[in-house]
C-alpha cells in the first residue's frame, strides 16, 4: 500500500455528475486501485509507449474509459474525465 490518494479534477460534479451510479462506483473503485499503485500508476493504460502525462484506462468491458493524471509530487491520482458510451 502507498500513501497516495485520488480525487476528481476539477470536481466530482463536473467529471461524474451525470453518470449512472454503477459507473461512478466503478470509476471510484479503479481510482482507489490506481492510487494503491503509487508511482506505478503513471505506467498504467494508454499510451503504452511512455509513462506520465494524461493516461486513459478502459472501464466496464470497453463501454467507456477514464482519463487520469498521476502526479508523484502530490501523491495523487486525478480523475479528469469519464467517457461513457452506455
């Protein structure tokens, strides 16, 4: 375990306000898992050929994806966007 946390950026209402509750629960579960990886979260998802920067990770069997930033100096994973195809 690490001392990393996660948060919505810029806010929960902006990022997840109109999503179904089950999707929000899955996003928050994945955010918790990403923060548990600590520095390793900068290597998860796309793009696969480099680490850092804005990352993307599929959710719910490809029915959507999250975009996130792993910021080592803040020890935080920022969930920036959720795209849901429903």
